[in-house]
């Protein structure tokens, strides 16, 4: 028994062409690179927040010459000034924690972008392969219809058939032939869509899909339900959860503004009128000054800021709850779609098999003069329609599997 959540993209879709396209997209897709830049931006914000743990240091050097009519004096100063806010009420700590969770949320957003990109590439790729398979079906039916057309012409020339039979056979033959340009256009459109996803030009993919391949095999996946740990694998769920933690930490940082701030200011340096004695002990100077500040008139402003932060937290919680509900709904829907698509494929294969037999029997009876050409025409149209329907059902199953895997938070 295999569960879909335990498989990677490579294990789920064992298609070397698809894996090559996904590998290229992960390197060259422009939207994905933009998402990675957002991670770097969040990392820079986090590093800047961590600097609040350290004192700020300012260095200065000064030389002064005072020349008057009576005397001339020189003064040299070199020193440093440090300010350090003691994080008594955890404002800096909570601020760092909020930015840290925000950084992790951006990482989860990037993973979500990776997963969606893989799903997009797989979706377009399977559509392309489906159109190619329909092209194979059309060409095979064109050959069959041409043979039937030749039979009607031969019977008409022998006085055994009618001009109507020939005209109807030509109509079916030309109608199927007319579908070839349409399918070629769909294939070209898919190639162009893949080029955008891969961050390249369509011309670079022109030789990639020359050989027409069939659709990948269908895997029969068995689901044992939707456990919470599986749903939490989804990057968007992790992102929503991390944003809640970030907003909660932001509230703590905001509430710290209710309380006083404790600072220590220190300075150390040298002051001398004689450059040769500049670094002597007598030239040293230092000062250490603890201080406390409390803006008691900003209570209303802080209260409004806390209320806004609490509203943002409530919004994050609602977004998380909504994301979980959507995740459960998506999994259940796509599991049902995939299961029904498998049943459709199974029945469609039987329909195609019986349709081919019906066509063979109707042609045989027509050749022997025991059946009408109307039966042959009906069988021809039915075979083409059933074969295309089977290809569509196969592709629908693959696309449902892609969506199901994405709904479960599939990984590389």
C-alpha cells in the first residue's frame, strides 16, 4: 500500500522528460527567483533586528588649535561613546522573535512557490502529451478512414455502392484530417507556456517534443485519510501558522512600550594638550551613566498600536483557519476526482475495445453487402470520439493527481 504523501515528485511521476523540465524551471523561473529575493530581504530585516541586542558605539577624534594674541594652545581628543538599552521588558527579544517567524514564513512561501511551479510545469506537460496522443489517434483514424474511403470508391466503380457512400466517407476522412492543424496549434501553445515557466525561449524547446510520447502510467494511490500532520506539510499552512506566531510576538514588542526604558551610556577616551603625552594615564577619561526614561503621556498611542497588532493577529488566525479548511476541501475533492477518473479510464478502455470490434464487423458486413454504409459511418465516428475521450480521461486523472499531490503539500 502506497500513500501519496510519502512520495516525491520523481517517485510519483516517473517521467524523465517531466523531471528535466522541472529541474530547469527551478533554476531559471523568474517568479521563483523573485520569491527567493524576498527571503533574502526578510533575512536582512532579521539581522538588523538582532543588532538591537548590542550597544551602539560612536567613535570620534578631534584636534583643535586656539591662537590668540597672548597664547597659543592645542587640544587633542580621541574617544568612543556607547549606548545600550537594557531589554528589561523584552521589547527587543519579541521584536527579534517576530522577525524570525516572518523570515521562516517567507521560506514557507518560497517552498509554496516551488510546489506550485512544479505543479504548473506538470499540468502543461501532461496537456501537451495529451494533445500529442490525440494527434496519434487522429492519424491512426485517418489511415483507417482512407482505407474505408478506398473501399467505397471501389464498390461504387463496381456498381455495388452509391455516390452517397463515397461522399459520406470523404466527409469523415476530411473532417478528421482537419483536426490535425488544430492539435498542432494546441501543442505549440503548450510549448510556449512551458518556455515561460522555464524562463527560456520557445525556440530552445523546439526539438524537445519532436518525438511523440504517450501519457505516463497511472498510479493507484490509496489514501488512509487526512491526518493533521499531513495537512501541516503544506507550505501555505506552515506560512499561515508562522505568521500567527510572528503577530503574537509583535504584540509583546508593542506592549513593552507601556513600560520605562533603561539605558546605560558610557564613554572612554583620551584628552590632552600635548600630543606626546596623549596616551598617558593622566590623559584618560571615562564616564558611565545609567538612565531611565518613561513617556507617561503616550499611553493612548501605545494602546492604539496594541489594538492594531491584536487585530492583525486575529486576521492571521482567521487566515490560518481558512487555509486549513481549504486544504481539507481540496484534498477530499481531488481524491474523489482522481478515483472517478480511474473508473472512467477503466470503463473507457472497454468502450474503445468494443467500438473497434463494432467498426470491424460493420466494415465486414458492408463489404459482403449485408450491411449499410450508415453503420460504418456511425462506427467510425464513435471510435474516434471514444478514443479521444479515453485520452482526455487519462489526462484528467494525471491532472487530478497533480492537484491532489499539491493539496497534500508535495515536495521535491
